[in-house]
C-alpha cells in the first residue's frame, strides 16, 4: 500500500502519523495505523526495530493480529531492520 501523503490536519483517526517530508508542506504517511500506535507497520518497524532485529517478533505478532494474511507483509518488514 502506498503512502497517502496527507497534511496533519487531514489525517483521520487510525491513519499513520509518520512524517514523510522535512520541508513545508509537512506531509504524513496516512496509511492505516496499527492499533494503539500512531504508525503503520512499516513506519513502526523503522522506529522500533533495532538494527540487530530486536523487536521483530513483537512487531510480527502485532501485524498478524490485525490481519492474519499479513504474514508476507511482515516478512518484508524484516528488510527494514537490516
């Protein structure tokens, strides 16, 4: 799923609030966020998975609890940690 590139005021509840631009206009991801997290699975991985892969098992279980078919997606998230 592609980023939606939304302004902060246009984001709705449950949309990823990861900033994707540094310069104005400041835009945010806008994909569906994880439950109890302001970020989508991809951006959560960027923020919370260590370079050594620590935290990956917890992230995979969170993603799979939202969508059991997301196993393939969560496997691709591992590339982010490398």
